[in-house]
């Protein structure tokens, strides 16, 4: 091994050529001070050959002018502290195995020392100071805020090691009563789990989405994949007529309720800011602004939410509601917003006292909502013809009409009676005409003082009963009184009947006979037709002998009904189901599985795939359409 004498310059000749070589070359690593060994054996004489790792010049390792003094030359190490000598000895031993020593046994980059024996590249040393000699070599990278003040020539005061920081135990899962606080705490503490990927939703997640129904929070990427794959919600199918139906709905994985809009962007809880940044002191994914969302739960409220942008539903309103009058308007009250009934109002319980719609009576009901309704006070009334006089409800009175009738009194004088009729009775008028032979057959109507003229008088009737021929053009004798018969012409009546056909009888008096026209009707299954006499406007389809062979909704049995009304449409439905539907076809509507099929022409709902269902009246209609 190389000795310390070989590594240090001679004290007798400080300006020798070895110092020039040291000035020309700088050591590769100045901090080679390690705590491997404190003391080594006595310095040994350098060997003639160096290690193989050296790259010195020539076989001697250095030029002749840069060679150190001969080994037998004594060196003065009185000014070099023992610790520096030991460090130099260790450094020379390492260099003999490395690349820094030549083959001649002299190291290439010897340790640099200052006057007084201080070593460069490590810690400052002081001659004759045992604290600097026995001080352990510590490598403290970087600067420290609590380092002591450096004083030249004084030993370095060792610092006390800091105690390791104790790790805080993880916070437990939130037990808050409201959804907003529970969601915020669980996200901050790493206890909120995405229900799709089962990974934690953290404060610094890239994006989240919250359901407005169940308030469950998901990763934005997870809910995007879920909404697009679950039921093909993003695809809009084109109807055959070219119209675009609404997009198919998808279901939230938290509440399983249908949603119409697809999640696309990441926004804060109140949806005011896109891509909100995580700020200390604010809830996670909050923009820091006021929520301002309209309150819906537990009921609608006119005050917007004043809390900071938060997750979950808005808390109940704590403000005072507006002054609210009762239904009758006699009293007013101001309550808290949560106790104010904005939808139904409130009743004071006192008598309403409002004027009814009749304009004569007042409402006797307690304070109530809406109009007072129909007046149920009983009032005396008389019909228009004057035959019936009784007490009726005030709201049953019709339009008032003044009637008058002249008759001979008990003393033989003409007396004119007047009254106000307020309703129509069910009797005929039966008042004699001025002829004294015929009576009025019209229902109850307003009366005049003078007797009405007879409608069969010769001066009133001037045409035949069908109205097509004048009586003066007919060969019959002229009528003299109202009792003479009215002659008929030889033309058809031709009046429109109830069924829509015209009367084919000749001119006649009185009502027309039933229609005897021949019509063509179809059976219930619309497969056969037959001729029959007019049914007077009500067509009853007959039944043929055809048996329905369409499969029922179970797919195993046939209908078997004779002349089934739903056979034709059910067969068309089954044929359409066998055909392959295009991908852009419109989705089936819920009402497509039903049709109007009834027993004996009565409109009922029936399954198209169940044409004989109308026969089971006890089980009809099915539960789907009740």
C-alpha cells in the first residue's frame, strides 16, 4: 500500500516540482471522506510499481521532474493532524486500486492540504482540536434551515436529529346526516367509491358526474362508457316517415331510473363552471360560488339556495316566507318558508261570506279555496207555461222569462195574469188555440196574454205535407176551417232519415216509416260480405264460419275463435315480426301491442297477438291497460 508520506509533499521543499503537478491536475472527487476506518497502521514505503488501474505517464507513473523525493528522505509531518494523515492514507489505498494512480506507485491526484494541515473538500479542521479529529463524517445533502452559524476556527456544533413525523390514522367513513357533507368528507378521506369501476373518487380526480335523482357520484369516464353502452342510448333511430324520434333513454347505475341527457362535460356541483380547480378550503369539485339552484325538495321554494356550491340536494330553506292571505282574504300571516304552503294556501276557518254567482245570496261555507260554487239556497219558482210552481235550488233556475195569460175571472171580467218563469217543466203546453178546437202540443214555453193562432188554419197552411206542391195548384176543394184535411201530393217525401237514407214514401202526414233500403255489410273478421236491410244507423256485423288460426300471445296455442275480429291485424303483426328490422328503424311504442277490438262492435282494447281475448270478459281488460 502507498503510505501517507508518498501522498503528501515534503515540508522541507514546499515549492518542489510535485506542487506544479498538483496545480495542473485537479482531483476528480474532493469529498472522499468516509467513516470506514479511523486509524491505520504505520506508513509504509511506496512500492516501485503502481496498480493496473492507473493511467500515469510512462512506467514510473510521473515525469522525472514531478517525482516525489526518494523514499529514504525524511518528511516533516509535525503540522499535519493525525486525522488528516489517516484520511490521506486511506485515500492512497483506494487510489492504488483505481484509475487515479500511475504504475510507479505515486497517486495521480493527491489530497490537497492548506497551510496548518487543513484539508480541502471535506469539513473544516483545526490543528490540535480533538473534536474535529474524532468528529464523524456526515453527508447532509442540501441546505438546512436550522443549521448553526458558521464561525471560522470553531468546531461545528452537532444538531439534534428531528423526531420522525407520526402518520395520522385514516379518518373513518363519514356519518353526517346530510348527503352533501357525507359526500364531501368521504371524497376528501378517500372513502367514496365509484359504483362502476369500484375505484375511489378523490379530490384530484380528472372528472366526476353526479346523478340529480339519487345524488350518486361517478367518474366521468366511467359514466360516459356506461351511458353509451347501456341500451345504445346515444343512437337516434330514424322513423320510416323521416322524422327523428327522441333519443333512447339510459338508466343511472345508482337509482336505475331513466335519463334523457348524456353526460358529456365535467362541471362543478352547481353546473356554473366547467373543469373546476381544486382549491383548499372549498369542498371537492366546488367552484366556490353560491349554489343558486331552485329548491325542489322537500317542496318548491321561491328562494334560491344560498350555500356554497355543494354536492347532493340543497338544504331546506331557512328564510321567512312572504305574507300570505287566507282564501277569504280576511286574515294574513307570515311563516317560515318551509312552513308556508305555496301550492294550496291556508284557511282561517271563518265563514266565507262572499257573494255567490247568483248575486243574491252569500256563501255560508268556511273559508275555502277557489270559487264559492253553486248556490244551494231554495227559492220559490214557477215554470214558463205556468202549470208547475215549486221551490227549487237557486242554481237550478234558468233564464228568467216574463209570461202572461188572459182568462175570464169569477165575476165574468177579463183578467190578465203575469208571472216570471224561471224553469221549464216536463209537461206540454196544452193551451187552447184561438179556434178553441186544437191545443198546443209544444213543451213548456213562454206564454202571451192572447191565445195563439191555430197552426192548421187555412190562412196558415198553404202547401202539402211534404212542402213541394201548393194547395192552390191541387184539384182538391179549398179548405174553409182548421178541421178540414190537408191534401197530399203524388211526389215522394224525400226527407233525410236517421240512417242517412231518404224517405221513399209518397207525400204523407206524420213521421216517416223505417228505412227499408238494402245495404252490404261485412262480417267481424272482414273476410266475407252479405246484403241485408238497413239497420237504421246501427250496423251489427254478422259472423261467418271461418275459424281463426292465429297464435295467441303464449306462442303455443291458436285462437280457435269463429269469425274473430282481430285475426286480420294479428296476422299482419306476426308477418311484420318475422321480417328483419333495419337498424335505423323507429323503436316500438307501448301502444303498438293493442288495438280496438270489441265484442259485438263495442270498442275495447285487445292484444294484437291475442285476437280472441275479447271472449273472456271476466279477465278483460288485461292488467297492462287497466
